[in-house]
């Protein structure tokens, strides 16, 4: 019985070992926040423009410290949702990457 319980503990430890691994932290990006505009020439949703690549991503959530001004420099960490949001810009459909914000702070 003692060997069986030792074997059972070993199996349990091996089964739970992958669940205990530390996750990879999210990369931090510098970006500019472009707020949604009510007029027709502005973006219809809030957008983040990454400084390093110029890519436009659309956050699906807002953090507690969401800036109230437009074109604010921010530092952001996000997770890619794997989805794209279709928006009509200048009469053409453009697809922007959808992201979930992990953290956002002003620069």
C-alpha cells in the first residue's frame, strides 16, 4: 500500500508539473492613442498606433487609467486575440488587429 501511494503521488506530481510553469511576460510597446471621433473624418473606434511599426491595433477593453485626451503617448502591453475588426476607412474596408489590453500607462 505504501508503494502504491508513493506511485500515486509521483503520477500526480508529473500531471501537475506543466501547469506550474511560469508564463512568458507580455512585451511592452510605446504607442499613441487615437480616440474615436464623432465626425466622419476620424476613426470610428479608439485605436493604438504602435510607434515601432506604425501598425494600428484596436483594443477591445479599456483600463481604469484610460486617457481622456487625443493623440496621447502611452506604453502598452497587450495580448493578441487572433481576430480582426473590419472598419470602413475612406470608402474601403480595412482590417485592424484586435487586442486585449493587459496594461496601459502614460508616457
